[in-house]
C-alpha cells in the first residue's frame, strides 16, 4: 500500500433476529384458566339515622357523592334511616365504600355513615 492510495474499507453488520419459541402441545399453559377469578367482596354503605338530619341536605350530598344515587332513592334511604335507625345506600367494593363514607362524614353538617361487610349478619 502506497501513501495516499485510497483503500476500500469493508464493515460487517450483524442483524439480530428474535426467535420466537413455539409452545408444544404438551406444555401446560398457565394463567388462562377463567376459574381462578373471584368477585371482590362487596361492602354496604350504611346511613346511620339521626333525627336532626335535614333530609334535603342529606339527599343532595348523597347524590353528589355516591355515583349511582338518584334523589328518589336517597330520600327513601334517609327516611328509612330516621325511622329504623340505619339504612343502606348500596353495595360497593371496599375502596369505594370507604371513600363514600369519608365524604359523607366530612359534610357540613355531618352525615353519619358506616361501612359493613355485605355478608355480615
């Protein structure tokens, strides 16, 4: 090679190929069994009766806080709670039930509520 002479440079490129492994028919497939799923436990949001409740205030707050609550149902729950001592707004997953309870309690004036396991007798 003489000085100043142009030389050809060759570079090799390697192409990476991902090989997918095929499952054999005798290999067990985990996680596709629908029987493994269980319904999450449900909890009741309970309105504790208090004769000092302003029905309109409780109905308004319940409709604003609880997702599927309408005015007629909320009015019925409030009247039942005042007469009987407690009444159920509905059944929800634990996290939602606790959130609804906390928001009702934080209302001004306070609305007394509790969360009970739906299977509790």
